[in-house]
C-alpha cells in the first residue's frame, strides 16, 4: 500500500489507542451497557476486562498496520475499509451519545480524532476508487 495509506492508518490506530485510554480513565464500562458486556466476557473485574479488550483491539490494529497494510497484502484494502467503518461508527456514536445526554460522555474528547482518521482513510479510498484502472 502507498505511504499515504500507511500514514493515515497509523494515525487511526494511534487515535484509537488514545480513545481507549480516555474510555478507560473515564470508566466507560460503568456507564455503557455494551462496554460492560464486552468487559464481562473477559473478566468479572470490569475495569480489567475493559483494559484487556481494548488492548486486544489496539494490538490488532497495530498488527493490521504492520503486516497487511505495511506489507501491501492483497487483503490490505479490506483491513483499511474495516478500520475506516469501525472508527467512523465509534466516533459518531460517542458524539451522538454526548449530544443526547447534553453532557460529556466517556470517549467524547478523542472522538474527533477517530472521525478525522476515518475521514482521511475514506477520502483516500474514494479517490482510488474513482481513478481509472490501468
């Protein structure tokens, strides 16, 4: 994959890492049922379960960047699309939850980073899709 994809993808993964730290520090697993559920699948200690689940997600993201995306695998575009949609949905959901509450919701501060990264990746994908094939 081109350097611009690798850079945009790395930005998205680093943004997700920052987002996961914010969610952990602000106890998302206490106030959001899906986060509580995922955390409980890992451990009875929700804080620990949330930490492990998010570490697994971010680690998977770094693996996607280091192996399929950086190495230019045929499947790399699918990994990029997956992360684009994941980060777009994650960012939008945090903004929506905060707006519906009329107050801060855990993860809100870093949600714009997720949206920027997803937008960057989406822009690259749309540009490539519009380019005529050789």
